[in-house]
C-alpha cells in the first residue's frame, strides 16, 4: 500500500468561485499553474476559456450580491494574469513611443 496522498484538484466551487482544494479565490495559484501547463500551446484558447468563466462568475456574483462586481478586478482575477510579462525596459520603450505620438 502506498503512502502517497492523493492530490486534490484546484477547481472552482460555484457560485462562490472559491477553490475546492484551498478555499482561495479561484483561479488560485495552483489552478493558474495547471491551466498554463494545460494551455501551453494555446494561450489564446486559455484567454477565451477564462473570458467565458469570467462571464459566468459575473452572472453568479449578481445572483448572490446586490452590488455589481468591479469589472477591472474580475478581469485581473480571471484573464489579466494570462498576459505575457513585459520587462520594465520594454514597457519603458512602449511608453516612450506613446509619448512621442501624443
């Protein structure tokens, strides 16, 4: 008999959108890592999938709470983390270009 502990999957509990395994707001860090691995060859597919889940989360939020969710917060939570990291140097170059155009 193995002493290995079965891994619990980090999936969302709806309609509250908390992680079933760690109770953190979903997607939690382990879920993000698993999704990055699963969609390693399809980053656009990952974003589309998470956009659909963001929509579902917003609908669930409105069913449970009287106040509307903060759109920027939901975007950051569900989709924003999928964007590629940009170095400070690259961000500075983009900012310089935008200033020159303005």
